[in-house]
């Protein structure tokens, strides 16, 4: 940011490169790549840009302009957390009116943890990278059941040992999640 007599210039209009950075960042969500595509020589410059209040404000304005409001994002996250796998049908045979259901719809254990992770990042439930948590206690209540534990195990987010510990905590059996490798992670 330019300086005048050791004071930062705050109310200047956005430069063309900054506008390009904002555009690319909203498209991709990648700070370094957006900085390079905008014309900056160092991808790390994107982090410095993104930390500026006027850049953050412009990013929010552009997101709202294209329909990425908080409500739209939360609606999408909610749908992802409740995601189900599609019903799979057999081929329709001649003379058959309704196709036979081969696999019914079921909770999508592979994608649900991703949406929960995104939600936690947006709500800042994780400590920033390279820092340690201070003495504040953040409490997150997640209601677990055997389906959620199985989903985390299937996605490789928890180990078999952690799944067993959760099983003991909830007094509900965890169904077998598949092959276990030498690291005690589900594959």
C-alpha cells in the first residue's frame, strides 16, 4: 500500500491489478493463484492484499453482486450436510413400467464431512495455521450417531481406534467401514 509522509493512504480507489485480484479470487478462492493471474510477481502478495479492509469489502461486494450472499452459502452448506447419495436403478426392461431400485438413497458419508469442515472454517472454529489456541474455550456440540461415525471413518477423517472410542461414548455400535490399512485408517 502506498505511503505518504509515513501515513497509509486509505481512501484511494482500487488499482486495476487489485480489481483483477478480487475478480480472480472470487472465481477461484485461491489467494496465491489470484495474485499471480492479476499480475503480481509473488503469490504471497495475495495474502497481504486479502488482509486489507478495502479489498475484503470489495470481495464481499463482488460476491453479493454475483449472488454469493451469506444466505445462499448457508443454504448450500445445509444441503451439503444433509446430502444423500442418488438412488440407483436397473435398466428398464421391455414391458416393465417402473425400473427396479438397485441401491436406495442413503446419507452421503463421503461428502458430509467436507461441508462440516467448510462450516467450521467459515465460523472460525479452527485456530489459524501456524498459531496455537489461546486460553479461550470454544465448544462445538456435534451430535454423533453410528452413521456419522461411519461417514468419518469411510472418509478417512478418523481412525478405527477413534471410531471405537466414539462408539463407547454413545453406546451405539459402529458398522464395519471396510478395509483397514497398517496405519489404522480406513481406505
